[in-house]
């Protein structure tokens, strides 16, 4: 297919979707743990790199690469980082580089996950950089990189950025005692801007005979590491929302920073910082903090999105991971029963644990009620949410998940049951995910929830994704996703803890939520390494004689650099009659809205 015909095909599909969106304010996906860990030295060649993110990421639209680093003989840790930064800037968005890389792709078979496994080719001794760019399920992007070193015959270590580099260089055999030559500092300005030139002009670490990777002699002093490692990354974001006809219904479009008649234009600025304190390879503390200022709202001086102690391999049992503190929970592949990763609402403190022993993974959690965002450990409420899930691979490429949720409260906080404000109930869900054929994947989930004294309410959502490049040879990596929804009124508690049914993709501005049947489609196209476009639509009807509605969104993303992204979109929600209360059971109210969105993001 010629380039002109491909563009015409995409324009026709995008146009079809939009004939006849916005974003949700949510935490970004930050890397909070890896194996091997950042700046560590391993004595045996790893077969894979395991990455743990603070939020699930969309694997199809994310990037994970591993490259062999090249540096001058005697280069210290700072020089390796400088070489890595140059390589990331040049190669992160590069296409067709599989033969040059040291990874063999992502091992995950699901569409999204917070735990990513990157397979590695057979590694030669030396330093490597893992670079990543993650699109989280809330459509925001983050990126980062870290280095690790494979030094056979040495001692595995966890290095500390900013600390003494002696242990790293000794592990590489770059120094051997009192008579060793001094380390050479490689000025970043001396590095070529072309990664190919770096490879051609520099000497690889394992190519220098005198730098043979052997254990250091006893005459070398043992490295003394600082007590822990602190890493920081973050996102600076500006968003502009404009609506020529702001929604007028009271409380309409509840999940959005939607313009209102008093403020048809909204400016929103966010600084989000993620900090990881690594105490050991199995213990770290993760914090996700935000500063935000929005038109028409008080300045938020700080907000604690997440804050938890993450312990891996607890009690010496491989695969047992525990988090204590403020985490975000999602049950099932779609999150119909509860999904706290896509909604910026209450903050939930508690305990969760996961035991993974191939091919089975078991997860359990308990959370306390909402607090004001700044407090941690506000456990005076008697309200709790409990839950568990079990996931297993039934055949290669297919997983099944079964989940349970229960909401409990003391007598004073039960609320009017059944009805709006009821805080007690329970439910379960079951889901399956896998590839129907190469290039065609399926996610299907069903959930039910029963308030105290109420009848069971049911929710269904299957979706099918078509990789058009794999199916038809399109060169722009287009993915077409189709879905169907059938939701009863949503009866789980709508505040703390949260579990909203947010419609997928970039149009989370409009909370069409519950008591509906609907079908939708989304097309994502990567037109170039820097430019991508998306278009989506959903058409539905509210149950019990309710009106029809439609949602449309079309937009583009452009990467000026790998860490500087601009996104612009048009988003529309239209409902018959202009205003609707989706269900007397949930009391959700929506009205017509058209919103233009400009989003500028800088990661660091």
C-alpha cells in the first residue's frame, strides 16, 4: 500500500469515528522498582529485566529497549550515565533497531500491566542501558532509563547514584589497587551526537584487554555504600480546557475538569514528582506527590497520590510482594469491579499483598476510607473495602482472572441501603484475556455487585483489538479497538474507595458511567516516531427508556523531543434532551458538552 493510500485509509477511519474525550486527572506511571536495579552490577547474565510501575501501562503503545553501552576505557559511572543519556535521546523513538538492541522484546501477553518483563538476548560483559517510554492507562506518558552492568565472576552489588564510583569500576575491572591508573572522566561534550558514531569511535568496555572483568584483588579497599539510594523523576504538565458551550447540569460530567458557564476556559498546571528510596534490592519506599493550580479552584499546595513501603520476597519467599500505605488498586483486566488507577479522587490507605508462583498469581488487599489527601493514616472511619483476585495462565497467551470485593462499615456509617449513599455490599468479577489469532486480541470481563438489601447488578464489557500492521502490513502501527458495554446502575460506593466506570481512551472527560448499553471504536496510528493520531467514538442508550448519547474524540500527539510532548484534541458528549440523570439508583447527571483540550507535558 502506498503512503498516500495509507494516509487516506487512516483519514477515512478517523472521519468515520468522529461523524455524527479530554483527559482524566490521574497519577502518571512511574518506575518504582526493577530487577536488576538501577546502577547495579550482576555477576550472572540476566535473562530478563523486570520493571514495576506505579500504574498499569498500555504495553502496545509503550517502548522498552535495552542497548549495550560504549565508553572510553576507565570511564566512571558519571561517564556511563552521560553516554546513556545521549543514546536515549537518539534511539528511544527510533524504529527498526531490533538488530542493534540487546533485548528480545516484551514477554507480557496482556494489553496493559504494571509489571513488565523485558526479555534479553545473550549478554556480553559490560554496561547496558534500559530505556522506556510508558503510556499509562490514563493516556499520560512518562519516560526514563537506567544502567546496569554484567561483570562475570564479580560480586553482585546495588550501586548508589551520586556515591563513590569505586565499587562500580572495580566490578568492571577498571582499577585494581594502589598502583592502578587514575580513572578517566569522559566529558559529555566529547560524546558524538550520533549513537552510531559512539559505537564506531569508542572502545567497548569488554573490548579492552587490560579491563578484563575479573574480581578485584584483596589490596583494593571494599566499597562503602551510603545506607540507601534515592531516585527522583516527575512530570510538569499544563492543560488548557475550552468549551464554547459549557455543560450546565448541576454536577454534570463528574469525572472531568470540565469548563462551566462561570469558567468556559480552564487553565490547569501540575507538577508531579515520584521519589523512590531503595534500602535494599527487596525493600523500597515510593512516594508520588503533586502540586496543582486550576482556574476557579484553590491552589493545592500538595497532594499525596501514593505513598507505600514496597517489600519484595518477604520472609525469603520469592514472588511474595507486600505494600503498606497508599496504593491504587485494580481488580480484573478491565477493572469493572474496582479500578482506582484511572480516577483522581479520594486517597486510600491500606495493605496489599501478591504471591506469584507461575502460572498462578494471588492478590489480596484491605483499604481504609478516604482522607483529605495530605493526611496519611486517617483511619478513624469504620468503612473498609476488602478484595482479592486470582489469575492464572490457562494456555500460552491466555489468562483468566477471578476477583472479589466487599465494602463494610460500622452501624453509624452504613448509610441508606439500598440507595444512593449505601456503603455496604459485595460483588465478584471474572475476566479472560488473550490472542484470538496473531494480531487480534480479546479482553472480556463480567462483574456483579449487590448493595445491602438490593438486587444484584450486572456489568459486561468485551473488547477486541486489531493490530493492522501485523494483519495487513500497514507501516504506521495502527491499532483498531472495538468494544461493547452493558451496564446496570452502578451501586458500589462512589467515593472512598473508588471504582468508577470510566470509558476508555482519551475522552475520560465525559463520565457516561452506568445504566446503559453502548458500542465504541478507537483507532490509534503512529504516523512517525514523533507524531501519532487517535480517533474514537461511542454510541449508546441509557436503559429504562432513557435517551441516546454519543461521545467523539479526535486528536494528535507530537513529541518535540522524547521527553517533551504536546497533545491537542476535540471532545464531544451529546445526549438526547441535553441533560440526563443516568439512573435514579446512582444519581449521576450529565449534559451536552464540547471541549477543546491542549496538553503540554515535560518529563524529567
